[in-house]
C-alpha cells in the first residue's frame, strides 16, 4: 500500500503557504498561510455572488455593543455620501476601503484584506503567473526591507541585496507603507521600470536602483555535484514542483557514493507548508518537524513521515537573513534533530501562520492565527534561526564567483577534526 503523507491529506483541506507576498513581485511575507473558503451570509450577496451594497446598507445600522457606538460608522458613511466634494462616491469602494481599514487596525503587516482585483493578483502570484522584479519584501521594525532577491532575477542583477531598506518607490516615500501597498507599487508589466531608493548597512549614502520588470520563471531546485562527492541542492521555491524534483535528485544522490549534501536555503523566502514538512522528512526519522501555537496556547504538531532516504548522509544547511518561513522550518528542524549543521547568517524570522479565507465576491482575508515553533520549542517568529557556524556574507567585497559560505561548507566535509 503506498505511503500516504498525513500532510498530503491535510493539504486537501488546507493549502499551506508562507507569507511573505513575493515581489515578482511575491511577498508571502510572513509565515504559514493556510487557505480555505468562507461563505458570506446569503443576505449580503447578489445572485451573481458579488456583494450587493443595498443589502448591506439595509442591515440594522446599530448594535447593542456597549463598548462600540457603531452608529458612528454609518454617520460617517452618510456624511461622505452627502458632503464629500467629489461625487458620486462609489459604495463598493467605500465598503472595501472600510474592511481594509478594519484589518489594518490590527497593526500586523501580514494580516491583509484583498478586494477582488487584488485577491485575483495574489492568487496569480501563488500559482506562478509572475511579472515583476523577482524579490521578496517584508516589514521589520516598521521599515520596508528586502528579504531576498531571487537568483538571476532582475532585482539581483540590478544589485538589490537581502536586508536593503526601501526608502522610496518611484520617488514616493515608503514610510509607514504596508507590504500589500508596496507590492502593488513595485509590481508591474514586463519591460517597464521601477526605481527603488535603498539604504544598506555599512554604506553611508542611500542610492537609487533602477530595475526593469520581467516575466519570472523559477525552478524549484537547482542540483549539481561538488568536489569530493558532495551533492549540492539549492532550493529556490517550496511549491507544487519541489517535492517531485527533490525525489528525482534523491535517486541520483542515492545511486552515487555521495559523501555529503549541501542544502542551500539562502535567500529562499518560503512557500507551501506541506512542502517544507515533506522536505525535512527526508532526513528526520521520528518526531515533530514543526508545531503551531495559536491563541490560548492551542498547539498543532506536524510530524515526520515517509522512508527518510537522506537520514544517514552528512548534511550542511546554508542560511542567511534572506532565508524565511518554509526555509526556517526546514533549517530549524534539521538543526534541532541533529540532522544538519547550519552555516551562514541568522535567518529572517518569519514564523507566523496566516489563514486565507475567500469570499463569494472574489475578495479575500489573510489573517494571522498562530506562530510556529521548531521541534525543540524555539519560537522563530522575529528571532529567526541562529546558525551553528556563523559566517557573515560580504556582498561589497566578494569577487564575482566567490562564495565564502559555500566554501566553508565544503571545507567542513574535508575537515578531520569537526565532529558531526
């Protein structure tokens, strides 16, 4: 009987993705995204499935809530309709704007409400229909930052680096801007340009970077062989193709006398939850891969499964501050279970779980519902994963083709003193 992953079974109900919403923009920005459909009450929708404003406006315009005077909402609504200088005001725009403001009031950059048009674009991002610069952005300490440019993307070729602070987008200040707004401004049609003004640690002056948007096609995994029978796996995405490609390369690794594996998760912003668990399960033979903790401390554990074909092969995991979400789940799990030695920089720290609910009118709500933890109980949200061997990347001084972190990993396999 075939081995059926419990994660696969769960994935039929929940489509897990991490969040940062990547800039291609994709910016999943931020954590685990769990998708499902939520139906609005029928009295609020027209026969077409869209929200019918008259039905909303005819609802009781007050509540019995003693702490909130909801009449004020309708008072403001009516005053805008009757007094605002530029008429007519569209009910639909006011409605969607009000709901966006409601979610924005949480102060959580990864909880977002998407009106139908934006929700459609978000769905395209997740499906791989991407046009943009090929980078992921997030918000840290209220500052818009680059989580990671994708290899060979327009963003990387133009010089964008992990950790860059985005000060302006086409001369418009990004101060106080949320991820969704930034994504909408940086994303655009192929062969058009966007100008980002960035500040970089260690560099005195801010500088402008002009990036030409392109259609982005990204492989899930890059595979090659390194000297001394070391297999190199660079994980580009955690998507529907990742597990299939990984299984293909595992067959090659097992058919050779492979002495070690380098799993490169640098600048990987994440992807599907189930894919990260499937990947970690290739090494981890028992126990928990990652656990979620929601409000009131409710916990949900995701355990390893399968035949674990890589469990007996020495593995080094490469990470940096552009490693986020799914990358951090895999890195943290391999570190805690002693199945991988981590080399590089501390990871980004995207450990929140988002629930995605779609509505009949095409709009969607992405809401943070939990945080996730490594097998040993480390909360990765904001803190990230600290590598076993820390090596700072030096983008400014490294020559083209040099990779100090990769070289350190190869040297570790050749070491006669390091204890695995």
